[in-house]
C-alpha cells in the first residue's frame, strides 16, 4: 500500500502549486464558482491545495481514482470539506467509465495522464470544457510511478490531447542533482 506521505513528495507538490497558480489565472476571469473534476486523484492533495488557496471560490470537487485505499486516504486529507462547503466527493471509480455531461462551470483536471493506460477518460470529457492536463517524461519502465504513457515534449502532449483553444502550455523541470524529470502542462478548451 502507498503511504499518504508519498502524495506530499517534493515534485508532486511543486507541480500542483504550479497547476494552481496557472489554472487560477485562467479560471478567475472566466468562471464563478466552478465545479472541479479531478481524474486520477490518488490522495486528492490537489483539491486540498485548491480550496486552501481560494476557500470561497469553488462550488464542489469530484475526485475519481480506481484505488479504494487511495479514496480512504483522500477522505481523511479532505475531511473538512466532506462536511463544509465546497464539498469534496472522492469516488472509487475508473474515470474512463464516467459519463460526464457538459456544464460551462465545470473544469476537468488530470495531473497523472502518464499513469492512464489510454485516452478513454479524455474522450469522456465533453467538448467545450476547460481541461488542465499534466504529464511527465518519466520512462515507461518506471515501476515506482506506474507510468503507462509518457511524453518527451509539450508538443507531444498537445498532439495526444487535442484542444480547440489552448490557453496555457509550459514545462517544469524537477531537478535532484543526480536525477530529475520534466513535467508538462496544458490548459485549454476541449
């Protein structure tokens, strides 16, 4: 079992802070009280961070992960918002099986794109939705991270996940002096 402490690793938190900063810049002038769907949410530290950064901004969070043990940890990390607004709902379900419906106030986030086997989950996101995606250039043989599909560049991520309007693209180097990786992020309208 993964410990809840693993979700607080340096690179994961740094990339989520980056996500929060860039996504807040895009959402604030466009949407009031968005509902956020986080796909591949694991321990859902992202919802925790987003709410703490902007406590009265979001309407609701729905987080989806296939690991029931991760959902238990996510419920503990987000315990406050199981009872207070904005409510966080952590679901144990494969995001590829959820039939999402379009709502102009709904945002979709997947910051573990590289751990999904295919793009079925992306196909379920309604056209016209704001989407934020992160992936890495970690090698496919990285058993610790369960990498299923990595990318070597931001352009490869853009080509794999087509958007009608690109609102942001960037990369973040995570350097540990003896090893490191790059995290890529795109935000746009599907």
